[in-house]
């Protein structure tokens, strides 16, 4: 998504900076998202009793002759039964059944065309500014308009379907029953007979995605689930371990066969190959990625999680444009379908930092960061986790927040680029749940003397106030969040921590949804600097940063590991946004890249959590012709650290590494 401050960048490459038109179009639609849910939506569902949603599922199942386990299983894969106070998902889906309204999906600006970030992030080449345009409502597929169909089938007004969880469940049941009838199948009491209708409910237009979605629903039914929702509702789906669905129903549904042969995906994931073009288009310009030979040429160390800030169809058009930018995979919200665009051996232009681009795989998730209360479907979370686990195993990438990065944690390359860096997937991406799906749940690994903390608030209960989702300065709808705010003192009325990179003039940090200046994120680890009652302090951007961490509702848990600190006798250490080689490492014909420090200092006595130890590297790829391409590798070694909200790098020669509890 967008950076909090737009910087001016001269367009020296022969591309027009045409994002303004897309932004203007999107701005006309923003008011559609500005209104908070009505008072009926914001009332706690528990006011009607904590079992009322369970009863609503039973009543809707009986009314439309849909097996209750099918209705519960589909809803769980869409929303985990949460209602989100009547607010939309990242793709305009409402309520436990994720009934979609196209108007919400349109209120967006494509994120690679917004703000000042150069997605390629290679300062040795001219700035890249891509063009993108949001689609019109007529261009959106049926999967963005299921709420209207549910209203027609159920006779319930659209407003009620959006805001009332019980009505939403009835609408979802009506859609499932209609899908079963369209397939010429009876409204059977046996959930095994509903495979085709479930596949149709996903909105997928290809056989593999529809099958994966239906298989996931039946896996939920077989395993059973029990959960208390965001509205305090207790919902149970009893396990049906022997259930065997009629998968043959998928034949004859007219779904296309996606081209999966060229993809690099696990077998359990529905993927198709939609290539990004590697083409020349005049005057030495080419796009929209670089050919490489990873991991032979250089290691793949990071996976970067993005959200698209655009709809699936529009995003696919962008990535197939040689004048646009690129990423490796796109994931669809409604059913978790995956498209691969760039080979993992090649370097995509996605993270705004050339060093990170050259060593990462980029995943774009269909969604919008500030819409104004955003949530992501369970189907997409699960697909993403499967893909990340597969890539991490293949390339030896640790499953932690210093290797599984949000775009919002990728550092600016130099002082001049910090303000333009993007902020997706934002504070509403559920990192806690994501890491549980990755098989690496976040939990306490040490006692109070471990020396580190892992940020781990309970997502649904952690609802820091944000502004700027719909309009600048306007409060966002309260929502579960992965973000924890940090202050200069152990009190909530103290000033927020300042970020001199974002605000060189010393202006205070804000609670704007895109302001990364004073924010921790779930899964990140920091060295403990102090404790005082319900408050914990960590080292953050060269400062002691306090956050509320009460024992009854902790926002971080104790951990241990390795930390680094300046070597004895060194008062401060430079911090870098990229780990480039020393000038002596560059061969003839390859211009030396400046090792430019960021405007921060790591001070004596401070400690920071350590990630990888890495050699300085630079991938030189200035032309379409591959002959001059090479990887420059130096003798200087660097450590990656969790420095602020974003990661950073320090030279190994400047620091010493010690156990965190020492």
C-alpha cells in the first residue's frame, strides 16, 4: 500500500508516472467505505446470547435444506465464523459467509502505482514508476457480487445481509441451495452430496481451485472446529472423520483447466502459470523483471508478503504488462487460488529495495489495506501458508519474521527512500494465525530473564486506534490487529516514539494506518531494555520504546536467542537498508554502489535481535542482454537485525553477538 508521506521522484526512465489517474478514479469511490457500520451491526452479538450464531446456522440450514455441517464448513473457510461488526473484508465480503459487494472492492488504488516507492529499488538505474487503473463495476466477475444474489434469493435487504450475522448466514445458505439446484442435485441431508455446490460457492472458474476449496471445506468438516468468534459467539462444528465427498461432481461443471505445468507450487495447492513478460520495448527499456539463476547465483533468503490494493483481474492485467512491475505469485481472496508469474530463480521488481528483491520471493494477496476495516479470508491465509511452507523448505528459509517479511518491514535503501516505502499488508494482517498455519505458532520460549520478547497480542482483542482508512484524520472502524504501539515513556498519554527517517524535521509520529514510525508487529522479536509494572521497554530505532504488556492480556511473550551490540569502545554503529559489498569487491565494468547509511544509529549499550549473517552482495543487471549480468560478492559481512518496525543491516565488523539473556 502507500507510504505515509509522498516524496517527489524525478521520472528519468521513459515511463509516464501515470498513477495519478488511477488514484483520482479511486478517490471518487472512497466515500463508499467511509461510513462505519450501523449501531445494530456494532452491537455485540453476545447480547442475544453466546449461542445465537450457532442457532442461526441451525435455522438457516433447516430453512434451505442445507446440511448444517456444510454451512458451518463453508463459513469457517471464509471467515472462521467472524462477523467483523458488519465491516467488509479486503475484497468487499461481509459477514460469516463472506457475501461480496462490488462497491467495496472498487474503492482502491493499485499499490505499486501509489506513493513514491520505486518497486525495483535499484538506485543504480532510473526510477521506475508504473501505471495502473482500477476496474469498473461492470468488469468485475460474479464472485464480487454474491451479496446481491443472496438478497434476491433470500428476500432479505442487502443492508441486513451486510450488518446482521444471522441474516448473512441465511443468505449464504440460500446461495448454496441455489448452487445445488443448478447442478441438478437433490437437497440431500448427506454433506458428501454437496461437493459441487461447495466448489461453485468458491467462485473459482477453474477446476483445480474449485476442487482445492471444496477439499478444504471437507477437511474442516472431517476435523471439526470449535471457536469463540470476534463477537463472543461460541460455535461448534462436530467432527465427521469418515466423510468421503463425491468429488466426481466437479466433472461437467464447465470449469476450465488451468495451466499448472510450469508452476513451482506444492501439489496441495491450485496454481496456474500466468507469466509476466520479459520484453524490450524501445530505447533500452525492458520489463518487467530480471533473469537470474537463483539459488545458484545467490541465495533466496526472504519471502515478502504484500496485498495487491487491486482486484484479481486487474492485478493480472498489470503483471502481464512489460511496462509495469512484477512479483512471483498472486493469491485470490475468494478461494485461495494462486497464479505464478515469475520463476523463483528470477528476480521480480516488487519490494522497493533491490537488495531484498534480489534475495526474495514476492507474494501478492488480493486485498486492500485501508478498506476501512479489513480482513482476509481463511481460504487465502491457508493457501498462502501452504505456498510459504513449500518455498521455505525448498530454499532453506527460516519461518520467522526476519525472513517472512511484510512489505511494510522491508527497509528503505537510503535516507531518501524511507518515506516512500510501502506499508502493506498493514496492521490487519493476522500474523499470529498465519504462523499457526505455517506450523510455527508464536509462544513463550523463555522466562522473564530470556532477554528478548516476541510480539504476540491476541488479534481479536488487540484493537489499537487508527486513523486514515477512509479519510485523513478520520478514525478507522475498530478491528483486531497485529500492531502494538510504542511510546517514549510507560504511559499511554506519553508521546509516541519518533522516527527521524520518516520525519527528519522531528515531527511526531501519528496513529495513521500507514505510519510505521512507532509500531511493533506480531512475531517480531526485540531485545528487552526495561520493565515497569504492566509496561515493557525494548530497543527500537536507537531509542528505549515502551509498550503496554499486562500479565492478564499480554501483547508480547518472553523469548531467548542472540542479540548484537556495538563492540567495546564503539559509541555508535551505522545502520543500513541494504547489505552491499565494499568498493574493492567490484570488478571492472560494474559501477561501485555506495554503502549509504540510514539516518539512524545503534548506540553503545543497546541490543537488537539478530537474523542472518550475510556477505555483502549486489546483483548487477542493467540491461535486457544477460551478458553483463553478475553477482558481486564482497568480504564484508553484515547482520540483519530487527531495528524498528522494519528490518535493517549492520556491518559485522562493528558489533559483537551475545546471548540475549547475558
